[in-house]
C-alpha cells in the first residue's frame, strides 16, 4: 500500500507531481505509463482514471489526478505549510501562480509543441513564439519582486512552474530577455527530483526538435 504515482517524465505536469512528492520526502511507488505506447488507454489504467492522464496518484485507495490538486492535497496531508502556506494571502498568491501555470503558461507551450509533434508542422510559428515570450515576460516580472515565484521561500508554485520552464528550455529557447527567470531557474536545481525534470524535458525537447525543418 502507500502512495503510487502513475508517471511519465516527458509530461511536464507529471514531472511537477514527481518533484512535489520527492520534495516532501514521501515514499512512493512510481509506475510508468508510457504515453508514446498509449499505455494510458489500457483498461486497467482507465479503470483508475477515466480521464486517462498522468500524473495520477493512488494514496491507499484514494485516487486523484491533476498535478496541482495532487501537490496541494499531499502538502495539506503532510503538513507542509512551507510549500503550501496556510496564511490566506500567501496561499492566494501561490494559487494564482499555480493557475498562471495551468491556464496561461502551459497552453502557450502546448500551442507551439502539439502541432509540431502531432500535426506535421515543421516550425515554431512567430505569433506563437511571441505569445510565449509575452507570458515569460510576466513570469520574469513576478520574479523581479521576489526570490521565488510566490515569495521569499520555495513553494509548490516553483515546483510546478519549473517543470514548464524546463520544457521551454529544452527547446533551446532564448531566455536572454528574462534574466530573473534565468536566476530563478538556476535556484530550482535545488528542488528534489529536478534531475528527473531535466531528463524528461530533454526527451520532450528532442522529440519536438527532430520534427523541425533543419
Ligand atoms: N492539467 C493536467 C494535465 C494532464 C495531462 O494533460 N497529461 C497528459 C500528458 S502532459 C496526458 O496524460 N495525456 C494522455 C491522455 O490524455 O490520454 C495536470 O496538470 O495534471
């Protein structure tokens, strides 16, 4: 029994759940769901998660998916107020950054990568590149005000956003206009499981880059 994580390191959200679990030091059985082989559609997995996505956790029979919901649940369960503050305004800022990742940053990253991975597109289109750079500009601005994305200490928001930035970085993105992101991303190397984050993002980046016109 204990905690099981259904995981695939190419997935940014899955990497972020993995890092959250490692940061909290929770013993975990990691079960790889190979999305390239469509293992998420196996009957046994769909039974656990009808939405068939990673990350998914099974915590002694309690099944949960959505990377941020997983991280928040585990932080609450394990009393990790440092990662998910109880003070309501601090928590609100952490939540705002988590939603920023889900609703703004990740969709702009996906808008670039999905057509290249799945629709035969062979370039990073300029409007999509510009959109992502505008979003990175917002993140750079948040980071001009604090050491970490939601204050002076590391929280779940840093873990989530560092998985998205690892994906962007693996596309050899030009971060020269975003010095605060560069400084912060270097700090993120201290996050437990960050090596797995970089490994998975690199595989993702390679898959995208091999489809680009040389
Ligand atoms: N918002 C979700 C995203 C989960 C998601 O889209 N996972 C993708 C990989 S990045 C997946 O498992 N796709 C396979 C499928 O939906 O069949 C989260 O943060 O966990």
